[in-house]
C-alpha cells in the first residue's frame, strides 16, 4: 500500500494555516499522515490546530529555521512517500491523486512534481518562460534557479537516505540546494497540470527577508561541486553557473563596499576552476 506523509513547516502563520490545511482535507486522495512542524510560533497556532484540526500531528521546536522544521517532519514521517506544503500555499484537490496515478503507471520515479498557479498580492500572474516546469533529467534546468516548488513535490523517503536532508545551515535557497543534490542523481516525474496554488507578496517570505539570495545558491553550488557524484557534463554546467553567479554577486558586493566578501567568492571560484582543470576535487 502507498502511504503518504505531509509535512507543513510554519512560524506565526495561524491566519494562513487554515487555507493550507483545508486544501489537504479537500484532497480526492487523502494523505495518511499530516504534520505541522511549528518553528517557534508565538501566535495561536497550537490552539488553532487543537480546536479545528485534531487529526493533524503538532510538532513544536524552538526557532531553528524552515530546513530544521522540514527535517524534523521527515524524521517523524511514517509514510513511504513524503509531501511538503508551505503554510502560505494550498494544494488543488487532485494533487495527490494525480501524482500517485503517475507513480502507479510509472513506478520507477522517486520524485514527482507538477505545475503551479501563482497568486501575487491577490491577483493571478503568469510565470515567465524561465520558470517553466518539466520532467526527466532536469539537472541543468535546476542550476540557474529553483524550478521545483516544495509544495508541489512528492518524494520517496529513500531519496533522503541517499542525498541527505535539507541543509540547516542555509537560511534560504535550501530547496534549490536539495533539488540539485537529487536531480544530479535521479530523473524527475512531472504532472503537466497545476497541482498547487502559490501565494506571494507577503512580508514574511524568505526572499524578502534576505538580501543577495545568490550567495546562498553559490554556497549550494560550492557544496555540489565538492561532494556530489557529477558527470563531466554536469560538472561543467555547474561550474559555468557558479562562474555567472559569482560574477553577478561580486559586482553587487563591490558596489556596497564589501571588498573582502567579493574577494572571498572570487577565490572560491578560482579554486573550483583550477581543480576542474587538473581533474581533482577542491
């Protein structure tokens, strides 16, 4: 029997959680376990769950970030398949049913995602071409930016045993880092229709909280080049992306007078370029 656990990380979002949880209740194929992992909320999250969602397992931790919250959920999950839902997003009713149907037809997949509907400031917007979703061997598509939404993914638990969990040292772009580690090893299943609604524009989004997001992607690429089992083609593509992100980021750092930071990132790039030229790891 296919079992599915859902992990919802949250902090101080009691006003948004009902939309996410109601979208799980509305699934045509219900999950077998739903967990809300509370990363140090000071609002009425716990009371809300006890009052309106008694079927949901509530896990609390002192504030450690979204990666630590997701990782706690992964460790406590009982399902063979793990799904994530950000507390400001919502699933469409057929989300799990369509993904499980694809897995039944093509059981070799170990990670599946799908399309999204985007809402920004209350209005639907069309994603740009560069944000287009796809399936198969999409490693190179994952290098410029995050092309898989955590809320849209369904992952076999064995994948985490192979590639590791979310990186708790990254305050943002932790999903970008994980998808790179997965997609250099595995192809990705894809449902070519919207599975989720992503809501944006609110003040507590991570992308608004942290400036210079590319510095976290540079960290992820550095780790990837140091430790992932990349083919020569994958390594060349990852190095080219690192080169471009370091170029853009150091330009911004120099404009802000961050000379030591710019020098550090340039040295990191030079180390990877030299190692690649010699055919040895950094």
